[in-house]
């Protein structure tokens, strides 16, 4: 599976997670993001940290996820983060940013650097 497809599948999982999590939807609405078209058109998601369980014993998939730093040190990089895909002018997925919903945690936000497959903190 190509890295691009892997990231798109991850975003789909996060988007599904958000739809199932009323607490995170309420959080976003309190932040002023309440229109359904925003959730649907921009594929905003939520990482519930269950990716490792979904992958199970598939070591090849774990390795690929580690290469693109979705999994780092055996943990999901965007766990408990709101995921926001970044699209180009042709609506092709080019990157992902994660927003930490727990501001007291000092990890901040992550931007996955697609060209280098490394993460930036800001």
C-alpha cells in the first residue's frame, strides 16, 4: 500500500471516529465549528488512539505506519488529536495536521511533512 493511500485510510478512520464521538463534536461546536458541511467537506476527524488495536499483529503495516510517523515508538502519533487534512487546489490530500484537545499536555500540534515523512511541532 502506498503511503498516500495509507494516510487517506487513516483520515477516513479518524473521520468515522469523530462522527461517533459526541464529546469531541460538542467541543468543536463550542469552538465555533458547528456546520455539518464543514465536518463532511473537510473530513475533520478524531484519533481515538485505537489504531494499534486495528492494525493488530500486522507487522508490515505497523512498519509502514512507523515510516510515515503515524505510529512512533509503538504509539499512535495523533492519539486524542483532532485531525485536519490539508488538500491542494485539486482537492487531493497533501498533508495532515493534528490539534491537541488537551491544552495542558505540552505536545502542541503536529503537522505531518509529506515530502520528508517527518513531523513538525508548533
